[in-house]
């Protein structure tokens, strides 16, 4: 077991070194900027947000179609199984119509003088004339004097176009559709800001896991060296059985920490790949070390404390929602105003008792209609809908105020974490320098036989804790800064 402990961790230690990989290695090494760019093009949430922008743009363009004429074609065919009948004249009390009264009598009195005049003209010219005979009532079922109207076959073909002329409610709804596109764009920006923050945090987590691995790997290497030195002294009968047992247990205890740190690096890399939207089996590693960011642990806290939330995506979305509710209130108010629409129709009409298309005569007709609609009473629907929207606007105002308060608290927490991390890093670096000196002294004293193995372990434990505190302070700073930039709405393309 000790032989395995001496070789396996040393082989794995080369994998998580902060140095650049050789050219023949197939592993892709990326920087933080590369990771963000890949995530903004491959991340699923970003793709969905971009598709949502396209959807709302299509919806906006579709809503503008209501301003244009709505043209439709229609066709109708009907067959009269039994024709409609009409009556001319009035009914007498005994059920028989008077021959000289009513509509039929009036028509006869008008037609007879004309027919007499035509008969005189025929006599002058010598042309035979068939005298006019007034239709008599049939003894069949039509003895009631009814006359059939229309033809058996009836066909109508037409085109119609309708468009609004004055409609305040429609115009306001088009403005709301424009706000919906703006809201979709802001949601896409929110997705991008969240993706950038997640990539940063995942990237820093990989650097943190690697830094922790380096610390535990140093502990392991020291344990191996101390074990070998103690073993040589023990074989020379210059070290006690107790020192040999402690060296063996120290080496055995360093191995689990090393493997746990190694596993943490694997998990952090998988998390980064998942956020970036790439294949989890891709051979990828990150460039740089966490100590590289320690050189930039400077921040103007006074300027950040007065930072505005005008670029915060949550506040922007709430402002857009408030504007949409205001327009919705105006739209509901406009529902009480009159509307004017125009309709133009052009039809072809024909009738015939014989189903023969070649003998049908088509008659055109066209109409232009202006329709004025004035709402008078709707049972209070418009009023209560408007009051409901006003209440929603008031709720949104309270929500906006509370959100702004919570965001300011988050900004202060991020600033406090960053300031604490800066101070902790300064103290941890001083502790690391002191612990390294103490470990060197204890190691030399142990090799000279002036100190015990317990003293050496104590100084090494202090050094390990100081190193972990140092990298943890840098990690806390960069993660808090990433969260602060997300809250303040700093885009990846901005130099801020």
C-alpha cells in the first residue's frame, strides 16, 4: 500500500499542473474569455432566449396586419327545393280575394290601358294581336293567388375587404406588442448575464479546485520525503518506532485528501462544460492559476456603493412591465370610444331554373359600407377590467420597490464579501510566509535531530491551512465580484 501511495499520486499530479500543456497533448486549454464566448454561442438558455426574441418579433409583425385590409373570397350555391311564394292583394273576410281590390287590382287597372293602346297600334299596322288575358286562379293548390319567386339554382361569388379606419384600442394594442419585443430582448440579456456569471463562477471553481489540489499535493510530497528520511533514520537506528509510525500515518492520511482534491477538479471541469454547453467528454482544461487574479484584487468600494441599478436587468423588466400595464389601462379606456371600419364587397350573382352553365347570366354588384360602432352599455365590463389592471399596476410598483431594496442588499453583501476577502488575503499571505519559514526551520531541525516529528507535522498543518485560506480568499473575491457585475448589469462586451 505504501508503494502504491508513493507512485500513483505522483503520476496524477502532472495532470492538474498550472503549467501549459505540451503541444502533443490533445487537451484544449481555454481562457476565461474563451469560455464565455463559447457559452454565449452554445448555451441552451441563451439559444432559447434568442428564439423567444424572434417569436415576439413575428408576433409584433403579425399584429400590424390588423391595420391592413383583410381580403377574403366567398362562394355560395343554393338549390331551391320549393320556391318561395308571395301574395299580392288583401284577404276578404270570407277568404276570397276581391278582383278589383288590392295589389292585383291595381296592377290590372294599370296594365289594361297600356294593352289597349298597344292593340290600337297593332290594328293600324295590320299585325295580328293576341289580347291580354288576366291570369286566373288555378283550381290546384295555387288557388290562393300565390306567385312563386326566384329560380331553382342560385350561385354567388364575391370578394370582400375590411379594414379599420378609426380604432384607438387597436392602435394602443400595437404599442403593447412593441413592448413585448423589448421585454423579450431584455430577458435574453438577462440570460446572457446569468450565463456569463455562471461561467465565471464555474471557471473560478476549477481554479479553486486545482489550487486546493496543489496544496494537498505539496502536503503529500512533503509526507513522502519525510517518510523516506524517517525510514532511512529508522533503519540506521536513529529514529524511534514512534517516529516511524507517525511518518507512515501522515503519508497514509495525505492520500485521501489528494484524491478528493483530484475528484473536485474533475467535477468542477464537468460543471464548467455543462454551463458552456459543450460535450462532457471533451478533453478540456483551463488556463492560468487562481493566484493570477490576486494581483487584481483592487476595487473602488465608494464608487460601487453609489452604483445605479439602471442597468440591472430585473429592474429593466419591471419598468417594461409597468409601461405595458399603463398602455393596457389606456387601451381599456379607449374601449369606450366609437370605432369606424370600412368594408368593400364585389359580387357576381346568377339564377336559373336549368343547370346549364353556358346559359347562366352573371350580374355584378358592389357595395361600400362604413360601420360606426358606439358602445353604450356593457354591464360594467370595461370599467372593472380597467380597475383590475390598475390594481396590477399598483402591485407591480410595490414589487419594484421591494426588488430594488433586495438588490441593494445584495450589492452591499457582495462588496462586504470582497472587502473581507481582500483583508483575509493580505493576512493569509503573511501567514503563508511565516508558516513556510517555520516549516523550513522545523524540517531542518528534524533532520538534525533537534525537533520531533510531531513538531514537523504541526508546522506543516499550519502551512496547509494558511495556503488554503489564501486561495479561498481569492476565490471568494472573484466570485463575489462576478455576482456584483451581474447585479449591476455589466455586459461581457463592456470595458467596465
